[in-house]
């Protein structure tokens, strides 16, 4: 009770006063004779908290044929919330136990969840469970929603030219007057964008954060930055020479599309379209690596290969590569790093030259078969060496 009275009194003083100098001191005399005081400079944040049982409040944010945007709101005296979305046809005998075992949302503040990639014109139920400061769960909140018709979606989004690491897309808005933004990213990155910083599930805030950063750099407001990304009418990434490259092979990608005004107001649902890149065709190319020259800033690796399929040779420090070798994602780390390795592939046995400069450190030479788009077609071949010391 003392905590909540303190926060309430502090709120009444106003945040503007707290920012002034000198600092103010808040004093509270309790009925039991206890006296409390706090310096306003020590107060980081103020929240109003309602006493009693905690509960999650669910409301619809938007609907598309494959997404349900849901506001999951909790009050300040709730410590966290869990939520899950299931088809309404699915019988849930014990919703509380089901949420705790299968939640796809676990947040510590109010959250904007997009339950994506659902079936059009289908009933779903969102269940949510809030927890108090002691970690005790409330009663279950629920909200029944229905995905819309495909014909009612604000955009028609079609992927084309899909390869192992690239794709193009065509976006046609239903309303030619709507200004919109479209961006492709991997599924993992999409989830990161939803939850990074204080986004709390709202991927639109990722774009706002980006526009704010660019605006600060160029002396513009974030709303002014929107025009550099905005589209109107039908947009074809291939025609615009904006093919999405360096995507992860054999993985889900997300095309994110939403309407936004020049003032930064979201005016359509956030429409998500899932596309999967192709799996690379394996090669039986055998790559043998030999350290031909080992000098500071002068390393030559000889690669002997068994056929004419494309491959690359890459040199990396052990300090950077060891963690990825141990975790098993070395190839993903090398080839999905944002560099278009399709331009670096070679065929046939030959020498590869490198200029590493960390003398006295361990390095790896790594050979990997790749396809025409830079996706891996073989397991990596690895040799190690220690680079001699050197200097200019």
C-alpha cells in the first residue's frame, strides 16, 4: 500500500517538476505515524497500479485473411502476461494449463501481438493469463476473432523469382491512394523486429525507430523519412532493381506490407506474406585445401576440387569462427552474413589469396561448395594455421 500511495503522490506532482533543478522531495505522513520521503531525481518512472486481482484485457487491433492483430493490455500491478491463439474448433479443457504450457507470448508489459500465417475466414480464440507481483496467475481472459477474406486484404502480394537466397515480389494496393511501405526479411529477423527495444510485439515500431535514427542523422523528423521508403500504386522489386538477396536458404521469409500516411499514422493492417526460399541442390564436389604460403598479410590457399561445380574459400580467425564451429552454424554465419557470395564463387582447382593481419593468432581456411545464388552445396572443408607476426 505504501508503494502505491507513494507512486500516486509522485504522479500528482507532475513529471515536469521532476525534471527541474533543484530536485524536489516528496513527503508522506502515514496514518500509523510512519513518514516516507523520496527525492524526485531518484524516481525513474511512475505507473498507476490498480489494487486487486490482475487481469489481461484483450482487444482487436486489426484483421487480415491470415493475421489477427491483438492488443494484450495489463495493468501496472501485473508482473507479466502469457498468451496463445488456437482455432476455435479446438477444445481446451484447462485453458490456464494450456496457456502455461503452449504460450507464444510471454511479456512483462502490455503487448501488441500479430498472430500471423493463419487460415482465412476461420474462427480463432486468443487466451491470455496475467500474473501478479508474486507470480500468481489470474483468471483466463479470452477473445474470439475471425480471420478475414483474402479479397478484403489491403494489398495483393505475390512473390516471384524465388531461389535459394533471393526473391522478388509484386505489391498491388487495393486503394491506389494509399501510401505504403514493403520490406522483406527472414522469419527470425521479423520476430526480432517485433520484440527489440520497447516494441512489445509491434513491428511497426521497428520502422519508426529506423526512421527516427535516419531523421536524427539528416536533420529531419521521422515522419519526413517515410517518403524515402514509401510506395504508391503497383510496386515490382524486379523492375526497381531491388531484388531481395542474401536470404537464408530453405527458410521462411516474411514480406511485411502496411499503409502509412506522411504523418506516420498506420492506416492499414500490417499484412504479412510468408515465402520459403528453395533448398540448395547438393554437390558431390570434393574440396581439398593446402596451405601454400603463410606470411603476414600474404596467405595463399591451394584448393584442389573434384569437379567443375562452384565453390568458395574463405579465411577467418579462430577467435571469430570457433563459437560457430561449436554451435554448428558455421556455414550460416559465413554465407548468410549479408554478403552476396554468388559473386565470389569459382570453379576448378586454383590458388586463393588472402591478407590476414593478426599475427600470432590461429586462423581457419574454409572451403564450401555454393550454387549460383551463394547457398551451400557441400559440407565445409576446414584446415587451420597460425599466422606469423609481421608489420609494415
